[in-house]
C-alpha cells in the first residue's frame, strides 16, 4: 500500500540502491526464537538421567525424581519460585513441579505444562522429554528476556501422566475454587518432536477457541500445514478442561499411522507410526525430529510471550518510572523528533494501545523515516531497559532484505544498533522487544527508530508503547 509520498526524485534515486544492499537483520520479527540447541541439551540431560537410573524416568523409580530435581534447579537459578508437590500412586510417590514467575496479576494466571515422567520400559525422550525440555527452555528464555508480564506466568511439570494423568489431576483437584478460576489458560505439550512428524493442534474448544486458533495461526505464519486432533482425555490438559479452563496444545503424533496424504504434506513415511518407538525402549535421544523440535519450541515461545500479556481484564503492569515522554504516542509527535508523518492515528494500522503510534515505512517507495527522543539515564540506577511493542507487515514476498527497522541508541556521538528487523519474517503479531541499556547509566542517550524502504512493495513497522525504565 502507498501511504505518503515525501521524497524528491534525487533522494529517491540515491536510496533505491542503498535499500537493496542492507545487511541481514540481527533479529527476526517473527517472535521469540527459543533455542533448539539448548532444548536438545536438556534432552541429552534427560537421557543421561535415564542412563544413570536403570534406563527410565518412570514413576516411583529414581530416574523420575532425578528429572524433577534437575529441572527444579534450572528454574530456581532463573528466578522462578518452585514448588515440588508429592502425591501417592500405586507405583510409589510421584511429584509435580510447579514454577511461578514472580509478578503479574495473580487473578489472571496463564499456565503451560508437560509431563515429565516416562513409561517404565525406556527413557521417554520424545514422550515426553520433548515437551518437558521445550517448556523448560521457554521458561528459562522468558525469565531472561526481561518482559513485563501482565498476567501471572506459571509452568507445570507433571508426574505420573503415564499412569493415567495422575499428577495434573491431583494438581487441579487440590486448588481452591478461587485458584482454579484464576487460571485463564492451560497449554499442554506432550510429544512435540516425533520422528515421523505430524503437526497436530488440539481441537479443544470447550472454553473458547483462542488457544487453538493462536497455534494454527503460528503454523500458518511458518507455512506449515497442520491438522486438528481430538485428544480429549489423552493428556494433562484434561483435568483443566473438565474444570472449565480454556486449554489447548500441540502434538506430533504417537502410535497411529501416517496416511499417504499426511506424508504428502509433512514428508516422512506413510503407513508407519508417527513415533514407532512410542512407549518402547527405543524412545531415546535419537528418536527425535530436531527440525520439528525447533518449530515447536518456537510455538511454545510465541504462546508464552502472547498469553503473558493477554488482556483478561485484570491489572496492566505499571508504566510509572518511564524516562521516555509521550511513550505511547497518544500526544502525537510531542517529545519525539524526526520525520513528520509517521506518528499517526490513522486506522489503516492498529495502535498497540490507544489510537496513536509510530507507523514507520509503509510507503512502497524508497524512503528513510526516523523518530527519536533524548533522555538521561540516572547514574544511580541499578539497571536500565528499553522496550517497545512492534507489529510488522509486508507486501514483500521473497527472502531478501529490502526494508528494515533499526532500533538504535546514540550516545556521545556513537550510534549503536540494538536490533534490526526487516520484511523477512515480518508478521502482524504485536510483540514486545526489550534491550538492556544498563551500560548507558549516567549518560544522555537518544533512542532512535529508523526505517529504510526500497522502491517497491511496502513494509510497515508499527511501534507503540515504548519504555525506558530503570530499577
Ligand atoms: N498422553 C499420551 C502419552 O503420554 C500421548 C498423547 C498425547 C497421545 C496427546 C495422544 C494425544 O502416552
Ligand atoms: Zn506423553
Ligand atoms: Zn506416554
Ligand atoms: Ca499508542
């Protein structure tokens, strides 16, 4: 779309060439990139725990408790408040591990979970090391990201799923009715890297379709075909679901057979199970599709980042202490300097909140647009952090970088690019990005958003709700 025409033909000619030779972006706009390398390392660790404990991580056996202890230590070190919740089973004591991120409104809780136990005959690496490792890595990444959750974020690692969903059922059963109604969403990850991969989304709309639709939208953004699966009672979302909590999840297939139509869209082998080692001793560290693991851990990331700030009508996080003036652009161009035009209340693109935002780019012609604001970060601050909400959409269709947004800090005449986003991977999901500016304490800094577009096919970089906060 063509938004405005601003530049003279001379400037236009100069920028057309420049726009085509921009370096690739430092960060993608497609959502948090949860490390598959780290996730695989967690799976290696779960395999080692099984190896050291008779080859399994099953209920009542030492490999299960060792798994709990190891995951707990990782979460504790990342700043989570963890609770180990014992309960008894016919195979001995089992444990749920619940991890709460301090903060967020306790009357709107968003939960993500996976069962941590294996069956007794093997190490349970795809079922369900994969879901456990993916949820663990996402929890660690979320805590490290410096996001400000609106909701209270909680992760659950369930015991004794393989004995009949015992841990998750126990957890939901011991909640007070107030605690239960505070849980607005529970998302389940049980088998996410099956070697003969399928991409299934729980078709579970008892309490709304939001979770399901957000998972399918994620796969659509990645260009990955998906199918609904009716999992009803087969995993740990069941107890939440039957208590009226909105649930959902993804699943990569277990014992059932891949059809030729499914092999056509996902590859792999028709006529064979999605996981031929399901509930067998061969469900080991080699029983994984690591490409699928990469896709699916990013799906967990997209959901955690989105649901942490979803509006359930509870208290939004405070904005006091923001060094930036007019941070949400609701006063128009006040306090910001740069190109005239991008700070707008045009309804052709949404604001993150209110009506006004910075809509940089979107011209479909060679342009450079920037907005900046200068503040001094107090020397006495312990930490300083810049954050903003961004929503990017593009009419570009190939994987070459043509249009970019750079987020920069200019201090003492030195320009530092904190991140670059481009048409490649641009998607229209609002995401909060945040950057540590602690090294600028005691300095005057200009926070700068600058967009360059090439001569055709628009990319719109919409920026809103900026913040430079100190502690
Ligand atoms: N809950 C099953 C297990 O752990 C796996 C599964 C998950 C099957 C989701 C179907 C749907 O064995
Ligand atoms: Zn399972
Ligand atoms: Zn199982
Ligand atoms: Ca706004």
